[in-house]
């Protein structure tokens, strides 16, 4: 049972990492034309903060079998690499935690005491949903707990809950239809702008043009959870059986591409039919050594 959970969480993590690493290639102007033509840019593809934080989520699940907030905050701080593209507020906070600061105070104090509504809690959490395959209530609950270690604004928490619920549902033996998936996620998240965006995403499932949908829902340009998660889950819900389709559809609209693609990659790869192509995995920077040590 635990082996199953670990394998599913790792599958989702690999999808998240490929989405993050390949998505981030499209911030490089020289690679814009290959995005239009759906051609792979030159390897290696380096992953960013999305993957680094997701590795901590997985490491804590391996060690504790659930989210332990202190252990998670410690792992984020200890493994924090300044050069992986974190936002300035999180960079500073993780440094202070590493120096002995209390994550409870630091996370609560961000943005004049409102907490961050960025994507950090959502972008890292799909593997937790895969760990709780087919138990979206528990996935949602654990995601909520995990979010508070860094992102305490209601929107950031709701975003994390939504992504974990979607990954849990995608990892079920019988994955739901796109409409059923989004309906279930809407029911599992609290009232919020994220939830309102998810309802809109549900109403736009039959739109063929992702750019139109992204123009309505947002695609991370404001780097807030409500501007990112609804579109990412719209895209993931429609392509649970094809990582490639899910990736290109998500990347082509632009925005915060490493984050939207990390979310989509993690959710889609949580399911049995959503693994990334081998060639894509081979071009992606390997997971960090410290996670492999935890695994063994
Ligand atoms: Mg990133």
C-alpha cells in the first residue's frame, strides 16, 4: 500500500518536474519559435523552485506518511537554492527559517500580515494528491495544512487544495470526465476567487481555444493562485490521457509557464495514462540527490 503510494507520488513528481523544467525553457526568447512549432528546445532542461519544493513535499510524505508542518518548513529551508527562481518574499523567508526563524510567524507576516497569495503552495502539491489517490477529501485536508507553512492567504490555500484534489481524482482507478473532475474539485475547496475561477473553468470546458480561456481565467501573469490554478486545472482536466497535449496546450498561452506546466504535469502524471514521454524525461535535469537518499 505504502509502496503504491510512493510510486504514484513519484510518478506525479516526475510529471511536475518535466512540466516545470520544459515550461521554464520558454522564458528564453531564443526558444519562442520552437514553442509555436511544438518543438523541443535543446537539453538539458533545468527545473526550478516548483520542483525543489515538491521534492520536500514528497520527502516529508515518505518519512511521516502525512504532512508534518515543522518538517516540511525545515525541508523547504534546508534545500532552498536561491538560484531556482523563487519569489523575493519566499527567498527571504526561507533564509530566515534556515537561520532559526519560526515559520509560523514569518509566513503569517508576509505582505503586511495578509500572507502570500502566490502559487508556491499550489505548484508543489500535485504529488501529495497522487499519494492520496482516490481520497480527495484527505488530499485536500493535507494540502491545506501544507500550504500554511509558506502561503497563508486564503487564495493560496484554496489553490493548493484544488490542485491536490485534482491530482487525487486523476490518480483514481477510473479517472473522472473533465466535467466531473472540475465539479468535484469545486465542491472540495472553500469559497474563494479560486473556486469562482474553477466554476468558470468548468463552464468553458467545451472551448477549443486555450488562449480565449486563458484570457478569461488568467494564466499566471499576476502570479497569484486565482490567476493560475483555474486555467491549469482546465487544461489538465481535458487531457488526463496525454501529457504532451496537456503540456503544449498549457505552455502555448504563455504566462507563468513553469508554474502552470508544473501543476498540469503533476496532475496529469498522477494518472496511469498521463506519464510524460521517455525522451522528455531524459532531457530533464534529474531529481536532486537528497531526495534519492530519502527514497532509499
Ligand atoms: Mg518556478
